[in-house]
C-alpha cells in the first residue's frame, strides 16, 4: 500500500478534446507544488492563497518561465476535502497536450502519479467514507440508467452502511455480554436473553438480501444475445429495439459477420443487446465460420437469449439445432415477421419458453417483447423508490455469509450450548459485516476494489 504522506497527482477528466480538463493533487505538498507552478493574473505569487476560491492565472514551467496554459486553480485545505488532505485542482483547457504538460510539471515538482482509485482510497483510509460508499463512487461514474444512478447515490449517501451498522452494533452488544459471562464467571452478571437479538439481526440481513439479485441487475445490466439462423431478422430486431439503424440490414443472408453490442435502457434495466451472426451449418467461408463461433460464444456468455425465428416460413433444421443450444438457458422465443401470414408448427419449438410475436418492420409486438424481457429478468417486480437494494455481487456474498453465521449463533444459543460456541459464529458474522463497510479489510481486498477505478478518481 502506498504511503499517505506522498502527494499524488492525476488527470481527473477523460483525455481528449473538450472545454476543460482537470488536474488534481492531494497530499501535504499539494499547495507548495501549486505555488511553484501557478502565476496569478493579479496580485503577487507569494500572497496568501485564499481557500475554496478559484484563482485565474497561468501554469508556467519553473525552470524556463514558459507559460503552459491559462487556468483556474483552487486550493482546498484539509480536512474539508474529498480525501481529507490538502487538495489543489487546476482547471485547464481540455486538450491532451496541455493536460499532460501540467501533469508532468506537478510530477517533476515532487508529486507522484496516482494509482487507479487512489483519491477515493485516501478518502476511505482517512475516514471520510466507508468501503461501501467508496464502491458506490464507481457505481455513480459507471451508471447506465437513472435507476442505476439512483441506487448508487443511495449507497453513496450511506443508506446500506447505516443498515449494516445497526445490525453490527446489536451483534457487538450481544458478543460483549457473552464474553463477559465467559471471562467473569464468578461475578454476578445480570442474565440477558440474546436470542431475540440474534433472530432480529438475521431477519434484518434477510431483508437487505431479499432484493440483491434485482439490485445487481439494475447495476450491471443483463447481457442478452439475439440468436437465430441467417435472415430471420435479428439485426432488424436490434434496430427496432434501439429505434436506430445500428446494424446493417439487407435481404442477403449472412450480412452480419461479427457480434455487435449496444445497451438499451429498458425501464431502468441496462439491457446489453448482442446481435450475432446467423448460426448456420455447412458454411465454407472462413469469415462466416469465425462469426458463427463468436455467436456461439455470445450464447454461452448471455444471461438471457432472444431466439428469433421467421414466422412466415416453415421451421428449418437449423432452427431446431439452435433451440437445442438455447434450451438450457433463460430464453424468449421471438416469432418475427408477424406482418406476414404465419405458418404452423412453430408452437412445437421450445415448448417451455415464453414467446411473443413481433414485426421488426412495423414495430408490432415490441412493447410485449419488452414486457416479457422485464418479467424474465425481474420476475415481475419493480424497484422500490425508498428501499435498500444490494447492488454488488461481493456485498451479496459477504452478507449471505454473515446471515449464515448469525443463524448458526442463534441456533447454538437456543440449544443451550456454552457461550464459547455462540461467540465463534458471532465473531465470524462481525468480520463478514466489516468486509462491507471496511472495519475488517485486507490489503488484497482493497486492491481488488480500487483496481476497477480509473486513475484520477
């Protein structure tokens, strides 16, 4: 783990052309480095730097005096900053060259290039936010829908942490009582029934876990593969769902040679649609073969499959073979071209799968398809506006372990076994809860969490 005594610097806005770009520094020497680089447009460079105010001036190379960029700079003293350290933010013109030049000057003057997520890591280590809130920062950045953003902000505000903290405090109190009865056998300790406390804690964790699968879907989205034989309308369906011509559509079979991904906001659920090459047998074209193999891989990786068939033609052998590939996965059978006369026999394909008739050409049935998809992924439930939803697979796993330990502790206490046995599971439960909020955390876990952040956040 890097030292908190270092002053770190990074570009905190995406590289590329834009109106402004931000170079951020955090650490004990941030102000001193900024003073060596910043030339105010008015007043003396040696004058006191007013905190929490933007100053207009230029960044100049101390070695040559050459001006690099016209900027607005702000100094924010600890502890009222994101990292609870001194922070300097330099607003430059949003081009690659000026941003990199300003960053290079900060590094030359004594700063160190920040690692991914290191600003947020310092906010966590300095007690400004807990680990669950730190992870929510990344969720805010990566949110694809308003629903995902709302959940991330909810967690960033500390709602999940507050619920976990209440459960943890009740378990700490129960553990303290049980350890007292073990350590001070001869003392008269008033009897206390911790059974209800343990049962309430287990029930509280169950409530938090109840919507975990739904929360993860809103955060991560659903990877949905559109599969079928060539020329059944897969790309047309993708374009119709997106309401834009994203995929090339022609009457020629095999137009799509590779997978194509686009994200659709479906009532708050990020639906990652993967248009695939038509799966056909006997192709001798190398490019088509590679496209078909990628289609099979997309099918294997998908959370949900939309199998498209042409409702205006009799089923072909390829339809049956594709159905066999899809039958072990959650699948919706999409009978396309409902604007044309429908042939018989399709009812026998994937008899257990839900099905919907659509016309990618006219848009008929698309609303029914969207409703069917939502029912498949959410089970007919919708996100509560004020509820606490676990949105991380890591949190779900840790909380499930904590609940299991609490339930074991409750059973052990109910069975009248010695307090030592109860405390074993109680300590394990507390350790698991600490992995969510950060009270019990290892360097490896921190590395795993913050490695997903971008440099500069």
